[in-house]
């Protein structure tokens, strides 16, 4: 937006348009509604309540907006929506904690105000007097009921949420009491010993289904337990809610509501049996089925099947052709739900063309589906609903749920753009607008400046119909308006909806395999060495610089400062030297400059990761890193795999090319990761959740690297490095992610600046951790060398015989003291630190101040000296 010099209050429509012209254009509001918007803003008219009604949906865990007036025509009205909460992300937690009324209102808007019961009284087994029964009482009751019915044995046993531990499981001895058991559920107990669990559950040789969900044992040895159980129980068809490779008619019957506790079936099903003949609807979603084609799943067994749900299954052992062939043979199948793209095809049109009998695909009438790779949210993708437990404080619930309803904008005036984005929550009416791929309304933020100045601005959202709407229709908006598949629309919908996990996991696995297949390409053939400055005694070299610290601190007699770049031998500048600059300043190709061509492959975070991955694949010194603008699907797959495997899922988001940790966020919330893309292009990198600490605090190290040549590669490491310390003790508490001084170390611009003399740091670190710093330093040198090797190999165009440069390489150590690459910064950033000439920031073999630093840098780069540097 643009500010204006107008200072008087806006009274007329013409003044309104004059001041807000750019904002009106940016909002997309039709010009026919501009005057109406002015009138409502001037009178502060919030009349949405006369036209709309908010209704609960998803059993009260969401709300939707419904039109209550008789009709509303396209572009016929505009409504003001107030912002219930506007904040900077770093302030979110603090504001909610300090203003309880705000937290309560946000919880109500986000539908997380009421407690949900997870494993509480609702899940306890009660008798007719509402008294909780023990596991022993439940077992005895089941035996008594079976005897009363005249059954030979109990075939279905549910012992959920009874606090059964390993000793209790042994004491129950139900292996001898229920010899004909077909289904056993032990969900939500305290089972932890793999040997005891395997010993007891494998006594039921006829078992068809076993549920051990939500037991500690699954967190510790899930894969090992599954292998042992499946080996001992070859007839098992369902294990922990997923289908085993042995699934057959019993598992299909369970999903088709044929088999249940009231009708558990039998241990053997003969070919003449027809238990599935009456099944018309079969929900096989999220059963982790790898191979659907078997004897049980056939039109002979399921002749009446009309509706089938296959969402969330990899089905990677079946080809497109085989799956389509089998499905075409079901005579009554007309409705199908399946991941798109997925195991049946890449698009809805492709699937419909191969299955012409379908009248409905993913809840959409087949005749209305147009070819598109966009995931169809109107076709019943399930929404993410806020999740919490009764013990979660209200603030935590809001912080977790807010990403489902936040919107964002960034302020700007004629001089600069605000570096930190503003996030906001619309009021109850606006927040009730749900998503649709074919919305009938549009929403846009709008900044009203009643005094004509940015300081008087008040933020609203504006809402207007983009289609004709009738009474009782739900009013919807497009959460990703203007974002197509070229901007990863389908993947970004994962912020709000349960998109196909297996699709993203498969993309991630392919990406992972590709990285693992990489190895460092042989370095390029050495060309001519870089051209040295011809130095003779008494000779001086003219240096042009726009960096004040260089002009002040470069005092060696071999170099003199000149104010005319055309007369300089060396150009040391803080700006990019390109062809336009050369023409404007008279710089020639015969002058030395302090930068290499295409150095963006190192100093821009997304290019750095790409450069390293192309050369080295996934080295252990680079955390898993994704450019969200191009590799969001791979990141989502990685996130799901980590979640599935019970691994830490903490990530850090960094803008491509912004310093000082601006717009940098730490989160474990996938919706947050995706939504944060809206504030600018970023990389998403696995957070180092267990870093090496110094006195309990996080730190990183800024190394100074001097590059004489990229081909042949001549890289030197300055003996000095800068220790940067966080101010607060390190913590993984979720609230701490909003504390800058806990998780970030760059305190020059925010927080209390606290330098640590390097020799003191090394001495104290060695004492605290009982390590040798020289061993750590050796690993750091190898890593830095590998970074510049990658650039030399992947981007040979970097080589220039007239280039010399210094770079800052930021390094962190993990808890095993292994170096991790954070970023590479270009010359102005790593020289800016030298302004502290009067302070002992740097230290190596001796304390080095800014003046000494620049004199040694120029000696190394231009006179080939090696004082206070070492080759790597």
C-alpha cells in the first residue's frame, strides 16, 4: 500500500478513492461496490447479522455461515468484517496469556472452548449402577453372558481403557478362557513389555482382529511387535486398525458392517458362504492396504457393492491397469472415493475415463468433473478439526488451532515494507466462512485510513458475493484464492484438510532415494590459477570501497583508499557488481572485486541447500531442508513419515534471503508451516532440537572464510570466529518457541547483546563438556571445505580470476558435537561485525580487533599471505 500526505479527515467519496485507490485495486472489490464500502466504513456499519446466520457443523467442532435473506445477487453488496485479534507472531503467546478475555473469545471462535473427553469417564466400562468395572470383572461378565446365551465361547472381547498393564495381562489368563476368540481389543491400556504381549495375544490361533492402539509398547517397538504377532498369527486380518497382508472376507465384512460384536462370524469361511453378498457400501479408507486384489475382494463375493472408499491406502503393489480392471468388473459400483492423484490415476478425468460406470467420484457428480490436477475439496476431503485434551490450557488450544483460521497482511509505505507480517483473526461471522473450490463469496483485508495517514489506519476485512446465493445456502470462500497448481495449491490445502498422506509419502520417498544416490562429483579440471597482484616493495594498490569499516580499518601501507572506482585496482563494495553497475561506475573486467559471480548459490538459503544436495545428496552436516516454493509435497511426506514413526517433528522456517532471523519461526505444526508460506518464500529445515549448549544456553559460531579462487579451489579459514549466545536457557517447551532470546542467537538487533571472548569460550566449553576443541574444529573445517567444493562443482560459472571474497559461515553443534551448517553470508554481513573495534569480539591465537582483521584479510586475498588463516 502507499501512504499519502493528506492530513484532513476523509469526508467525501472522491477523497476516499484518492487515498485508498491502490488498496481498492489490490482488494479486488468490484468498482460498483466502492461507494457502498465508503458509506459503510464512514458510518461503521456492520450489518452482516441481518443477512447471515452462524450454524454449528462437524458436531460443533466447526461453524459455517448460511444466508438467511431470500437471495443475494452477485456483486450486489459488501459487508464489513471486524478483526477480533491482530498481532505479530512473536507476541501471540504473550497476548493470550496476559488477556484471558482474548483467549476465551479466540477459543470460542476456533471451537476449542469446551473440554473433550479422551479416555475419561465416557470411555470407562460401567455396570448398570454406573460403577467402573475392572478388567477382571469385565472378563467374568463376558463369560457369564456367553453362558446365558448358550454360546460355546466368547469370540469378541473388548478390554479398552482399563489400565491393564503387563502384570494384569498375565493375571487375566484369558488365553485359556476364550479359546475361540476372533477379535480382541486392548486399546488405551498400559502394555509395555513386548515378550509378555506377544506371549498372551498369540495364544488365540483363530484371531482375525487385534487392536493394541494407544499402548506404550507401540511407541517403543511397534515394528518388532507387528512382525512377531503376524508371524505367530497367520490368520490375522486386522492389526491395529490396518489390514494385514492376509486380509480376506472377515476384514471386508468388518468394514462392511457384516461382522461386529453381536455377529463376530466364524474362524473359517467356506467358498459356498456368502456373507458379503448383501454389502452395498464398503469403507476401506486408511487401512494401509498395499495389495487390494485377492480372492475376497471380487465381484463374485461383493456382487451388490455400489459405493467404495479407498482413500488413504498406498496400493503400490497394484498397477493402474490392474486396479481399474478389477473395479470395472463390479456390476453395481457407481460411487468411488480415492486419493487424487493416487493409485488409480493422476486426475479425476483420467479415473472417470477408465471407469465409465461411475456416476460419482469423491462425492462429485461425474458429469460435473472437469479435468484438473487440483484436489477437489468440495468432494468431501475431511477438514482438519482442532485437537486437544481436557488438560490443555486454553492458550495452548488457541495457539494450536489458530492456523486453521488466521489471515495475514504486511504494511508498507512509500519508503519501505514492514519486515514483520501482521496476522489476524476475523470476527465470528468472518471466521465461519468455510472453504470451497467454487466459492460464492470473496474476502480481502482492507486498511481504512480515516485521517488519510497510515497512523490513523484501522484494519477490516471486506466480504462480497461473487455468485448468486439463495436462502439457506452455505456462504464459502476460497482459502487459496489466486493460487493454482503452479504454486502447489493441492499440497497447500493440507493446512486445512486431510489430503492423501500416502501420496505425499511416496513423493518424499522418491526424493529421499534421489538424494541418497548422490555423491560428490569429481572436482572440475584445474584451470589457470587466480591472477595475483604483482607486489613489489614500496608498491601500493588503490582500493575503492563503500564500506565505512574498510575505509576506517584498512591501514596497511600496501593499500590506499581512492574515491573514484575507475582508478581503483580493487573494488570492495557492499552492492552487487553487475553489468549495469559497471557501465554506471566505469568498473572494468581488469579490476579485482570482492565477490564471485553467481555467489547466490551459497548466500541465498534455498540455493545453498540445492547446491549442497546436488553435490552431496544428504550429508549429515546439513539438516533435511526443503524449498517450500518447489518442494512442499516432499516436506509434507517427510512430516507424515516422522509422525508415523514417532519421531520429533520440530522445524524451522527461514526466508530465502533475509538476515537477522526476520520472519523466522520454529514450529511442529504442519498447518503453521504451510500457512507461513504466505508471508514470503522460505525454506523449511529440520530443527536441531538437541544442540550442544554452553552453560545451558543455545549458541552458534560465525566462521570467516576467505576465498581466493573457485577453480582451483583455494579456501582459507580465518583463525578468528565469533561466538553468538542466546540469552535464555534452552527449552523445548512449546511456549518457548515464541521467545526470541531462547531459540535465536543473533542479538545485534533484538535482545541483550552479550559477547563471549572466543578463547574463554573454548576453554570453558572444553571444561563443561570434557571435549577437545581441536577435534570439533577439524570437523568444522572439513564441512566448510565440502560446502565450497559443492559450489565449485555444481556452479563452475562462479570461477573468475579477478574475484576474491570473504564469507561468513554459520555453524551449530548438535549434542554429539557434530557441526551442522546453518547458512553462508556474503561479505557485507560478515564484515559488519567489525564495527566493534573497541571490543574484543574476535579471538584466535591472539585477540584480534577490527583493524587487525581487515589488514589480515587483504593480506591473504591480495598478497597471498597466510598470517592468521589456514588453508582448508
